[in-house]
């Protein structure tokens, strides 16, 4: 990806997340939203969801091989979740239903 395209994506507020097997990708929950709308990770990778708001959040994941619901997450608390299988996974906050993102595992 060219540096001009990377700068344009960053300027739009879009995160660029490389696909690295076995890696941990951090995603912030802030201002009642996830910092990215879509994330690509390699099979076996993990996502660390961190509550960077001053009020509770929660993580609910639905996908072809994974169904998960976290407990309430206090401010600054994190939940780390591994994605062992390929597929598209919907992620939401059970408290704030407009908070949505997709994890695409390859």
C-alpha cells in the first residue's frame, strides 16, 4: 500500500490493521463506538477490546464458530478474545446496541 493511500485512510479515521497470525490486535471502545468498523485478522489471532470510556461496556460476538458474551467491562478494563477459525464475526456492545463492528478472520 502506498504511503499516499495510507495517509488518506488515516485522514479518514480508518485504522489499518495488518493480518498477522497469532498476533493480538487492540480495539478501543470510546465515545460509544468501536474505534474501527471492520478488522481483518489471521486465523488464530486475538483481539483485545479495551473500554476507554467512563462508563461500562460489554462485548457480544456472533459468528459461524464462535458465540461469546463478556461480563460488564468497567472503565479501562479489557477483554481478550481469540478467533481460532476463519469467518466473519459480528461484534456488538450489549449495553449500547449501536456499537457494532465486524472481525473478518482469514
